[in-house]
């Protein structure tokens, strides 16, 4: 596991300073709500994929496969545009597990 940087080691304003490196930054840690996908309701309209600002919707051949939680910031756009309510926003705290 990579060592976390201290605040003095971060670039000013947390900017991505190298071109083409945004995929290095796992921005999903910012989430307070998580989209939960229900395949049984999905009609593969791809509205969620089209509107997702973080390209966190995983699709293959126009079929919804899931959500990439490493990059999803929990904005809820996917849940709002889904015509079948196949995506529900739930508090991130429901998914925290206790380390023993």
C-alpha cells in the first residue's frame, strides 16, 4: 500500500499537475453517498453512463456492468437520470466495516 502524503507534500490546491495522470488519483474517497446498482431494474439505457461526470459507470457493449467506486464521487447524477430507479444513493457509512 502506498504511503499517504502529508499536507506539505501535496501540490497547491491538490491539482493534477501532470497531463494524462488523472487515473492515478482514486477520488472515490470523497464520497458521502454511494450509488447502489440493482441489475434487476436496469434496462441498459446507458443514461447513467452518458451523464456520469467521472466515467465511473462500467459498461461493455452498451450493457451496464457496475460502478467503479475508486472514481465515483457520489454526486448522484446517475441515480437522478435513471428512468427505472435502478440506482439508489445510500450513505457511505453503511459500507464501512470494522477492523478487528
